[in-house]
C-alpha cells in the first residue's frame, strides 16, 4: 500500500514559516489518517477520502477556502479516475457545495460522468448535496484588495491499494480572478489520470497543464514501458519548451513515488507504511 498527496505549490518568498509548518502538519495528519483508511478500503475510495479532507482544510485552495473568480463567485472543479476500470468522472465550475470531490464520486456510476456549471449544480442538488458556501473571510479580503491569494494550492491524491489497484483524485478552487467559464485542468485527464501502471495528480497553471497534456502523457509513457522517472522527466522537458508551469505527484504499480515541479516546489507528502516524506 502506498499513498501520496499534494497541496499545490509553495513559494519560499511568499509563504511564512508558520504557514509552511501548518501545511506540513496538515499533510501529515491527512496522509496518515488516509493510510489507515486504505488498510480496509480500495484505492478509489481512499483518494476521495483524502481529497475530501484536503478540501475541508482552509490552508488549501479547494473546497472551503477556494479562490474567488473575477465576478466575485467561487467555482470549483474536481475529478477522480479509477486506474483499473479507466473510469473518469468530474465536475467543472460547480458552486455552493462543500465537497466537489464527493459530487465527482457520485457521477462515477452514470454514463454522463463529467458535468459543468449549471448541470453540475443541479445534479448536486438532485442528489442531496446541501447548499454550502465555501468562502472564507481571508479570500474575500484578498479579492477586494485585488491580491493574488498567496500560498494556497490545488489538492490531489494517488493511492495504490493492497490488490495493486491505483486511483487518482484532484480538486481545485482555480487560480483566482479568472474569467467565469474558465475550465481548469483539474477535471480533465491532463490534470488527473490513472491506469493500471500509475496515477498522476497535477497542480499549476491549468492552461499549461492542458497544453502539455501532463498527466495523460506520463500515464501513456508508463503504459508504453517507460520507467516512472523517465516518463515524468520527458513530459516536464516538453513542458519547459513553452515555459509551462506545473507540478505533479506520481505513483506507479510497483510502488515507486515521484514528484516534479517546473518552477517552485510542490507541497506534497508520501507514505508507504514505513517511510514518511514531506516537502521541505
Ligand atoms: N491547476 C489549477 C488551475 O489552473 C490551479 C492550481 O493548481 O493551483 O485552475
């Protein structure tokens, strides 16, 4: 069993030591808690469980504490992919729900599995997801002062369970100040992907991640026989050709972890039952 989670990017210049430590502690708590859960649940159930907790933590830009868009509203995106069945489901630009990842999970059993905007909101209400405002005062203040929210981050998780199955989940509050209608990478296979060889969750500039098809390329390279490091490095080399800004966490079926970032450093933590690693 292996588990890796992320909470977006970290920039030494814009994050206080206090926030850095708080993020390290939050990731550790959520990772260990989710690893316990993985003992008796599938990879698919566990990535959703972990991402739900990351959404609920105000330190991260997903669910509660999401960024505010240019028209003053919060719109969130989240997706999940099951590496064994290859099913992908997600919500794009959903509003007023507490846990977008749970709505994505609910969509797994439908034929129409990726819903956007009004359709996603209606689906959530029809399925008893209560109205919930994910805004926190700090984000409103940053929005009013036209400040980019510093130090928040998209969240994600990749798990490998006892049966060797892999799943990946990703959730975001977006980049902040975006045009209403913008589609980020988080609920696309460029930002979140899993197959029987590996699982990948990305963070960074959504447009760059989509242009670079980051998660998809890593997944395809690994299914074509690349080792984890070579698959990630080649994909990030291609991203660098257009100065793309992205980070990814990757876990393969052999149990290898990998993380890579194009610019600053990723906020991540991994655990294999013995060795715990967290970003520094
Ligand atoms: N990828 C997200 C987006 O572009 C933002 C992030 O990862 O911080 O919406």
